[in-house]
């Protein structure tokens, strides 16, 4: 035996088979690999165990020497089920001894002929009555959930109930009130079950006893729920809208399906009368009128966007009592944006072209003006001197307006500046 230091790693073990699958034979071959670490350290032994509930509890299979790498496991005595696991643990022979373990990567199923010998159990708290308390002479619903996954893994095939205080005898199996699968068929190892009927029991205390049977024919144990039967009064139907959800949005022009559930204490759902309508923009469209037992309606929405549409439902029993429910939703319309008008592109082009045109015209005009201006060094010819006597002639050819005192031409009949007419002035000769 090695006395290697504790710097070595623990041994590794890896389950290679089974890893998932369904086994219908009497035995299953278990395979694994294992490695020990450290100088002179080897695998000492293996401990094999199994779980039939997905790893919640474990049961021993066998202990094997460290040289083993396979084992043929006899499963004849085990019940069928879909949640089996295998675990293999190992120890090395070092000092101190270190260990390791591995579990199959996935659950596997046992489905042997004759491997299911136990009936389904019922989920705790699943047996219940509605309404509670029920009334004598009125309808009542009993519900329960059966599970065969840990009792052989077969499909639940049937269920029944007994209405009595004392527990039923095993020989009474198959003689109770038959329950149905709520999804319409018994085809799974877990099933929700129900029974709806008129309660003929007298007022007082009583119990309901429920049990289920699996495919191979095994009846499971009973589970009970006790309650009080009362002298009830007739109540309006109960109605609950399943779809659409409150404030749900739908595309315009879509087809909308409304669904609901309903119940009554006197009539079966198929006997209840249903009215349904849709109100939009203060206009009401009837969908159902006095329809017996209807639990759905279809409506094609218009091609409009509407913020508030109301679906209204009325359910009436034979006594005229009415149960109602409403659900509000909306219609949305996502239209593609309209195509751009050609005018948009014309205006955009003008916004760019017009300033450029003005700048170009201004540049050309400025260039032309500069071309016509004489250069600053150009010779300017002097004007000839005025003739002699011009000043006196100019002075004699003017006069002063007596009104605005402005000098004007002597030949003017009226003042050019204020309009004063000179008196005694004749029109000058032409």
C-alpha cells in the first residue's frame, strides 16, 4: 500500500453506460472507466447503486473490486419507471484513501413486460370538490391528479370515485363513479381527472374517495377529501374568459378567436345559453345569440386601428339567472409609409440649384463690370477752359424765388423747387 503524499488528485470514475434509453430486458450492462493518481496508487474498489426517482433516494446494487470495469445488473425485481439513474463510487488504496464518483448523464427507463405491478398514486391535495361546500341537488365537480411514474411508469388508464364516509373495500374497485381525463384521453403516466354530476347526497358530512388504475390493470391506493353538503340556493352561472388576454393587441383585419369556460349549479355547461358580442366605436356586432353550450366564437376584425374594443359575454341558466364577463383589447394597423411625391425632389433640387445660379450670375456680372471700367492709370484729357464772360452770363441768366429764396433760371415761369409762379412773367420765347 502506498503512502503517497496528499498532493495527489482523487481518483476519477466515468459511467459510460447506460446514459438514457429504454430497457425492456431482464438485465442491463453497466460500463465505466476509472483512473487513480499518485505513484504506486491504484483503484481499490467500486460501490454501485441506483435511484428510481431521479436521484432523490439511492439503493445499493453491489460492491466490486478495483479491477472491475463492467457489471451485468439484474433488474427483474425492479418496477418499471422512467427516472432510473446509476451511480458508481470508487476508493483508491493510497494513505489516506481518496474517493470519487459519477452518475449516469441522463435518466433511463425500465419497461419490462410484467414490470409494472403497482397502481398509480394521487398527488397530495389534488382531490377536491367545487363548489365547496356543494349543495344537495346541485351540480358538483370533483378533481384529482394520478401519477404512475414511480409505480411502474405505465399510462394512467382509468379513475373512479366513491361518495361515502367509510373507505371503500378493495373488492369495490371498478364499481365507483368513473372519472374522465381533463385533456380528453388517458394516455400519460400523469393525468388530471374530473367528474361532474348532480349531488344527490343529503345535507351533512360526507367524503369523496378517489383512486386510479394503470394500463396493466393495477388499481392504486385511495385518497379522500371530506366536506359538508348544504341546502344551497340557485346562483347565477359562473363564466371566465380565457382569451384574449386583457388589453391584448391584435393586427387589424386579423381573425380573433374568443374562448371561455362556464359552469352552473343546476345545468351542465352544454345546457347553458350564451350571448356574445363585440363593441367598437359605439357599434355592437352580435357573435352568438342564445347559443347552447358554446365556449368559443370567431370574429374577423376590420382594417382599422382602434384603441378600445370590448368583447362581452352573457351566460343564462334555465332560471333566467345571468353570469357576465368582459374583456377589452385593441386593434393596431401598421401601414407602409406613402411614397414620396415627385414635388419633394423638385423642391429639394431648387433649394440647391437656385442659390448656385444666383452666385454664378453675380460672379459674371461683377466680372463684366470690372471689364468695362478704365484702368486707374488711364490718361484723362483736360476739359477746355470756359469762354470769357460765361460767369456773368450765368449770373444774368438766373433769378431768386421770393418765396423759397432759391436761385432758379431766369427763363423759369414757376419756381422749380416750391412751385411759386413769378408774376408778370411771360413764357420765354422758344
